[in-house]
C-alpha cells in the first residue's frame, strides 16, 4: 500500500510542478506582450476598428490583456476621427510615418512593420 501512496504522491507532485511552470510561462508571455504593445504605442501605431468586426476581435485577442496599451480608436464611437484618418476597412493600423496596414495583421507582421521586438514563442 505504501508504494501506491508514494506513486500517487509523485504523480500529484509532478502535475503541481507542471502547473506552476505553465503559470510562470504565462506570466512571462503576458509581460513580453505588454512590452511589445507599449513599444507599438511608443512608435505611434494606432489601430482603428469596431467592436462588431471579427478581424478586430482576433487582433485584440492576440494581444490579450496587453491590448490596453495599444492606441485604439473605436470608429463607431469616433467617426470623425476615423474619416479624417481615411479609414475605409477594419482593422486598419496607421503608423506615425503614415504607413497604413488594412486587415488583420497578426503580431509577427506588426513586429516587422514597427521594429518592435516580439519574443519568438509569442509570434502568431
């Protein structure tokens, strides 16, 4: 009976260690995404979109909680701002140098366009 208890203990301990490692990794990923999003904001990138736009939602989801750092304009709420920027489709990213990227870009493409560093495990 003691061998079964020991085996059960080892299995439970292994799962606990795996869970801690995954939680730590998620925390590191979240911090890296926050740094990436802050870099985009610092370089003047602005995302224009709409809540009902599925591609906008995909773009937002890719950032997770770090999306709060993104300069974002909700066009149905700020139509004059979007019209002035020449927004015709969602999402549209505009960089401070005037480059415009229409449609879902993904994190990797945004990293290439901005020069912001995206850690390789996070690329999408």
